[in-house]
C-alpha cells in the first residue's frame, strides 16, 4: 500500500489523498466511484473490464497522480471501479510498466521502490539467485 494524491486532470486545485494498492496482476489502474465523485471526474469512454470470473463496464477518466517519492503522472487514463475494502486506488501495470519497480525481502520486512522513468541499467538478480539457491540446496543427508 502507498499513500498517493490524485487530482482531476483539469482541476489541479482539488486533490484527494488515497490509499493505493500496487497490483502487478492488474492491467489497468483504477479509483473507486467515491474518489471519482470527490474529484468530479468525467468519463471520456466506457470499456469492458474482465475480472476473476466476471466482467463489468467501467468508466475511463483522466487524473493526475503524485506518489510519495515525487513521481508524478499527468493525464493518466484510469478506470472507475469498485475495489476491495480500504483501497481507494489500484496501481496497475499501465503505470508500473512506465518505470522500474523493485521488491526486496529481508529480516522479516518487505521493501518496494518505484522510479520513473526507468533506469538505463537493468537490475538482474539471476546470477546472485543461482549462487544463493545452489548454496541452499547443498546438504548432506
């Protein structure tokens, strides 16, 4: 979860703080109907959205988004959908693919970072993973 700020793409003075869920399984980002109403968002289109075992028709709206690490997206096309409890916004792959998204785990804590635009050099943990995984599987019965 991330706290973020969302505004109507044409009315920057009206900013709403939201609880955003990063979802790599979602192709598109979305806000709840309550957030859309607070921001006076106007639908530019309607599309069919496939979910798990069902589909719905969703409004497409334009917003600007500011993340806590100073990443700003202006004129982002997102959907208006009912989301899970305590989530105001879903950040999907349409936004995640614009930058570098990293998840690290250690000492019982999870850390994720997002940078946009993506870095020139890519992070590839393949060689490190092979070394660690090989050590983890070496044992004597």
